[in-house]
C-alpha cells in the first residue's frame, strides 16, 4: 500500500506543470534515495521517475553514478547496483563510460541457480555500455586489447554484437584495425569483425 501511494505521489509530481525548483529538487532527492531501496518496486519506480522527467534525467547523471559507485562495491546490494548501472546506460551517460568499463565484468547472478544468463543480463555494465553505444567503443576496445580475461572478452564481444548500428560498429573496428601493429590484436579485432558481418 505504501508503494502504491508513493508511486501515485511521484506520478502526480511528474505531471505537475510547471515544476518549481523546490519540487524538482525534492523529486531528485527522493528518486536518488529510492534507487538505494531494498524494495525492487521502489527502485523500479525511481528509475521510471528519472527516465520520464527530462529535466530530472539530465540533471541527475552525476548523482546516479555516485550511487552506482557506492552500491557496486557492496556485495549485499547487487540488485540495487544493477538497477543503477542499467539506468546510467538508459540515460546515455557518456561521462560514466570510464566507470562502466572499469567494472565491465561486475556480475549479478540470477536468482535461480543453474539458469543460463545472457551476457547482457548477467553483466549490467555491459548492457549499459551497449545502450550508450558508439561513444563507448574506444574505451571498450582499449580495455579488451589489454585484458585477456575470459569474461571481459565475452562482455566486449557482446557490446559490439548487440550494437544498435552494426555498420557503425564494423566501421569503427575496421578503422582501428588499420592502425594496429600487434598481430594478437589484429586477430582479435578481425574475428570480431567477422562475427559482426554475419
């Protein structure tokens, strides 16, 4: 009942026109606090609130990243961390690319043991970087070329293979391939380009 009441209040605030500075500040404070909630529904409402309000969604990115930085380090808060990381992707937060690349292999296990998870679901930073798209390509590729870790490889491949514009992804890789001298790097990028072409 409290969740329904909270949702109605937030929707009312979103629809209120015009939104005063004080109301916007209050909405922002509440939404950021709700992102850290233990309650999944409250977190989902906070995400919807931020995404549905243009003023809020453009002025909250650094705060959302700060919440994500805090939550991603707490093994007991993986669900909240995942929601916040995915929100950074939906907000197309280019400023968050270094943070997301740094935590590329941050893993959130599925609640049902033994169930196979798609890379984009199990590794939320991968999904967020995929949503950000082309601006993330240089940092993602740089991470991949210096990291031979298996999960990093799978995450990077997933980002390029799920790119919204595969032609742009392919062209980006082709330009980078022309400048590469290390054979190992050329083989990696070449194989990814072949996968993109399929």
